[in-house]
């Protein structure tokens, strides 16, 4: 009996230590916050199992190459990267070659995966090492949610084009996500960190997709401007990242220089923080809609279809993520 109890305790402990399966959907390369968000995830692999990184909006191949190089620099090339639908012909801004793309220009993934790892991924439809244009990002997300219903958390920190493509294929698939944490919208606060609201970028650049997303029926938690616009990375913290001199922080510093602005607003890392550090946030369940101009409107007296962030402990959040950036030792695979 004692042996049985001990085995049950060990099994319970192992179960409790299982990592949360995640997918990271991003428009890496435009604003700098995507790079800080991906870097944060890479420091949290004791908590998360990153099934794949997907790119969205504009020059998706360039975004994927940027992700690949960040993974290579930190010894994480086993994480597959999937290319979303290229929307660069939508408008001039979508076709812009962002300065951060220069950091990975000409990069090619040359390191071969260990055979056992490669075999494991070959046997899993839609989950393959390295950069893949086929299956597409949307198909990868769809097939993964279908394979692991109720198990996968999706972090969405860009325009929701991939999710609209999924909904067009199967309107029920996004409901299979355990949760979707989305940097999306402006509900009571705008970019100035106060009223009025703005048409938030991830909504504005693909309004039809945004409309489909909010009415998908999925369990979506929104990190809108209400909890992101005030999260700034000040000069002392930027100096610490420069002085840390690790592969991860050096990548962040190089991308920051190419970005070419002064103080980053860490919109996208907040979406991760809402899942990882829920005690730092207050949320509210409401009904939201997207209007024809890209504004996310709260509709009173209707059944909630969303959970929105309404308050953040900004200092506590920045302190926690800075410790993640500084107290890591990710290295390229030798």
C-alpha cells in the first residue's frame, strides 16, 4: 500500500509539472514589442512547450526568417516556424521592408535536427522542424488545435488574419483552444493610456478578420490598450539588457537599434503576462464588437463574448519580465 501511495504521489507530481502547450502567432519585425514577447517566451520553457511560431500580416516570409534567427541564436532551432498568408499587396505599409528584417537578411537554417527529433515531428501532421511554407500557419494552428482539443493556449500578438483563414475553413476550430490571449483592441483607453479609445493596429489593418475573430465563440482574453499602452521599457532597464551580453539580450539590443525609436511600449509581452502572471491583472467579462472603422466597442447588456484586461500592476510586470530577460543563459546549440 505504501508503495502504491508513493507511486501515486510521484505520478501526481509529474502531472503537475506538465508544460502548457502553446502557439505564438506574431507580426515580428514591425514594432519592437513582438521581439520582446518572443524573447519572454523563450525564457519560460520551464512553463511552456512551444509547439510552433506562426507569422501574420505583410511580408510573412521575412517575419519567419527573423523568428528563425532568434531561435538559432538561443539554441531553440527545434521550434518550427510557419509562414502565414502574405498580405503585402494589401497596402504600401504591409509591403514595407522593416528595418529589423536586416538583422536576419540572408539567414538560412543549416543545422540538422537529431534523427529521433526529426522522426517524432514527421509522425505529427503539421508539426515539423525549421521554416515551413507548407502547411501554412493557419493550417498548422488548425491541425494542432484539432489534435490537442482543450490543451493549447494560443498567444496572438498581431493582426488576426490567420484566425480568419481558419474560421473560413472551419468555424468551430478556434473553440478547441484552451484559451487565446490576444493583444487586440482598445476598450476604454487609447494609445495615450487614457480615454478616448483608438482603432488599435491589430484590428485596424484587417477589420474583416477582426470581426470574425471576436464572434468566433472561442475563449479569448484580450490584452488591449487598456493594460498595454502604459507598459514602457525605460532607459535604465534598456541599459541592463545591453549590459547583460547574452545571445538573447544581444539579439534584443540589435533589433532595438534597427527599430530606431526611443522607448518601447511592451504591448505584446502583456498578452503573455496575462496567462503567466494573472495576479498582476484585473479583467472583466463583456460583449464586444468591431465597427467598420476598426474600433472595438463594448456593447452593454449583451451576453459576454470576451474577457478584457482592465487593470495591470505595471511595475510588478516589468520587474518580472526583466528578471526573465536577465536571469537566463540561452546559448546557441554547439
